[in-house]
């Protein structure tokens, strides 16, 4: 049982989709299917069932997933230590992505590598792309991509659901009743949510809305809840922060692509692979 097959199982389990897992691992879907069948044949047990939610793990599959996650972590630890690589991470991400997931992941790595050096830069997607090209970071997690420059490698890792947050943004309300005359709250002018909000106003034939910039996610959402304006934000972040007043967008406007971005030709270190494996952002 090779590590690529083990990683295929874990990726399908986490994404609940053969096609999404094949895309992430840059494999043909038929190859991913073959790998899953190989594992099921090896253990003579059904490990996945298809449901309305996608590929769901069976009880036996959940047990194996726990063991395989440990194996992947141990493999990357061995690679890191045996190659005597410097324990360092130079990461970039949008402010809206920073949260308990990344904090917990870094805390776990610090326990393994007390000498770990971490550079964590936050900003808009465009700022992350520029930092990568400047060489100040090596790896960026972004929602959306602003330039798709040839100097960078973009690996799509999934979709992020975006919702509209505001005092009147509750299920049953329509965008047509909420958008006119509203003040828009943004993290920054360069934020992808800002351009998506502008597109919403344009789609409804509305004039450009007045804008208030609030650079802190928690404060921005508090202002929206108080009725000081409306904003677009990741549903995952909104629910994590306990916000209850939000409106789901129409299907064609609801999702943004998520990416891991590196410089072209950059080879991930074992430590960076450990971080990616452990990060719930993925």
C-alpha cells in the first residue's frame, strides 16, 4: 500500500467526491476509483457509500481514515527529519481565513518542532500573490484569484460559500429588498468580497453603494448585525462567529473558488505538506 494510494483515500474522504479528489491530486478520476477499490479489496470491506451528500465513509471507513491520517502525518515527519530540513513556514492568507483552524494547526506543529519558525502574512488575494512573487512567503491560502499570473501556480482545492450578512438579511428576504440604499461594509478595497458585492449591485441595475471599510472581521460582522450596513462573508466564518442573521445567495453567485498558491516550480517541503494535511481550511 503506497503513500499515494493512502493519500487518495484520505482526500476522497475529506472532499466526499471522487472527481474533486482527482482534481486536487492531479489524477484521472478512473485512477482514483481504482485506488479506492484497491484499498477496499485489500481489507475486504466496503469503506464508502454514496449518498445525497457524496462519498460518505462507512463505520469501517471512518476507522481506517483515522489511522491513515496518522500515517500521512508520520510520513511527512520522517521526511522532514531525515532530510534535516529547517523547520520553517512562510505563509500568507486572507484575514477572513485566519481563525481557530489555522491556530490549532500551528499549535500542533509547534509541539512537534519547538524550533519552528513561522511567518504569517495577511492581506487581500492580490497582496498574497504579490508577496509570493516577491519571495516573502512560499505558500498562500486564498479565496479567489485576482491575476492568475504565469509566475504563480494555482491549485484549486474547493469552493467557499459566501452569504450576505446584515440586520435585515434573514431567510425569506430578497436581495432586491435589501440592496437598494444599503451601505456596504468591506474589509478592504482589494478584497474579493468587495468586487463580488459590486457585481451584485450591477446585476440588479443599482448604482454603486456607499462603502465603509472595517479592517477587522469580527468588528465588520458586528456592525452588520447592528444594521450599520451589509457585507459578504464566508458562511463558514459567519457560523463560527455565531452570526445568525444572514441570507444565502442565488446558486450562481454563492460560491468562490479556494486556492493554494505557490511560485511556479516550487516544491512543497514535508513540513508544508503536514500543514496542508492538518489544515481544515482545505
